[in-house]
């Protein structure tokens, strides 16, 4: 299954069921049409390529209005709908998200990463396809009780629309990238793609990405309340960090060496074990309590930079006790420079003190 021109599922005319190429007769006797462009299909039970459907002839293909580029994705969507109608299970990945709120009386935001849902396997009551949500035609709408899950299918050249990332009706929104099926399909013998898809949907979280979870609103509200209730503590925390950082000239753009003498005067603190642990945690995963200085944005575990991450470029005037980690080669070191001793590069380095 190298390309989208290889079609795993066809629409069987007599039964009006979506079927995999392994469950029909070889050749034109398959009695199937392309679910995308309705051209008659030919089943290819070959010994070299993976079994697949192909459009019946070039002449017929020419007659169809558009080239049939989406047949792989369309056929997978139709098969998914049929499978969910038959009670197929869907493994949903866990979802964690960093939520942010401005601390009242200041311009500082405070962020925290919350787990909105753990990984779970779900069976749905109803399934519908091709409905409009937020002005977008979505692929599947699955319901279980009052919970609605919108599934948007993506592949190279088709990305999830921005509108779906903040849905009006509080549905969950999950992206399913059908390219992730390629490997499972390549390993499937004799065109048994239906079973392969059932297995993949129920067990794998590969290719599935949350874009919105209905709990997000409630968690945001809770986060806002927390920030409001704890504003003094949070602000004091920021001031402490800033007091140390101001001397290192971090907030004024690319690193310069003009204020190096002041660094030596910055408060020296004896680190307790738990502080040491939180520094290491910040280096490895990011943290809400320790500032991390990035060699470049490439060193951020977030998309772009997290709240407590600042890009500073190459720097060679840190204190000797500064901890560094290069996330490219995983080298760690302590010292005055954020240049990775192994890569001789600062772009992937994270630093804390
Ligand atoms: Zn087609
Ligand atoms: Zn390195």
C-alpha cells in the first residue's frame, strides 16, 4: 500500500456493503465500484504487490470528472462508518494540554499542563458521516450518550481546519491520519484489510490526535479560578525568578555580553534536593516552576515555547553550576556555556540554574 491509488476497500454493488479486496473474487468479477468516483473496480489478487483494487480501465477513468485522488481516504472512511455501525471499538489516546490564564493585576500568564482524558477504548451508540460542524464537512460523528465525537480524516495535503479546534457545540474533536494505516496494511496478507482496520482502530493510538475535548472548558474555568485565588503567590514566584534573570539580559533579545559582570552578583542559592529534582525535570520535560533557557526554539518540547521557556541563543557566561541538556544527542553537562560539548551546537540545548 504505497500510494493512494491503491484502494483497499470497494463498494460491493449487490450487497451495498463496503468490502475489502480480500473478500471478493479476483478481477472484474469483484462486482465493486470505487467509493470515491463510482468507477467500476478490478480486484488485483497479485503475488508481488499487496492485494488492492484498481479502477477498471484508463478509458473509464478519463470519463470521470475529477482524477480519483482520494479513493484511499474515502474508502477508509466508508469502511470505518460501516465498522462503527457494526459495533467496532475505538481506542482514544490520552490527551494533555497546557492551559493558560493571565494573573489578575499583571500582564503575566500562568500555565499548567492538565490531563483532560486518559487513554480509553470506546464503543459508540450511533455513527453518522459527512455532517457539517462549525461550517466544516466532517467525516464521522460518533455518539455515546450525550458525548459527541467528531472525527476528521487527514492525509498528506489535507489538514484539520482551524475552526474545528474550538467547536461551538462542545463536541470532542479527533483527527485520524489515514497515512498511519499504511504500515498495518502493508503487513496484511491476502487483502484482509477489514480485519486489519478493526484491529488498528481498537488497539492503536497511532495517527489519532485530539484537537478538542469537552472537558477543556471546565478545566480552563478551574485554572482561571486557581490563578485568581493564588495570584499573590504566583506573582511573587515570577518576581523571584525575574530578579535572578534580569541580570542575565535574557528578556532583551539575543544574548549579549555587555552585562556579564553582573551575573556574578546574582543571588547564589543553595539548592535543596527537591529543587534539584525540579530543575532536572524542567530540563527533561518542561516545568511550570522552573525557567528553562533554550539555545533556540528547537530545544522546546512544546510547539514554539512554553510559558517558562526563553530563547537566548549561544551563551558562554553562565555560572559554573548551570545545568544543561542537549535534546539532540542527550548529552548533559554543567558549566558556563550552553554549547553542547558533543554536537558543538547550542540550538538544541536547554539550560537551568
Ligand atoms: Zn475512484
Ligand atoms: Zn548535543
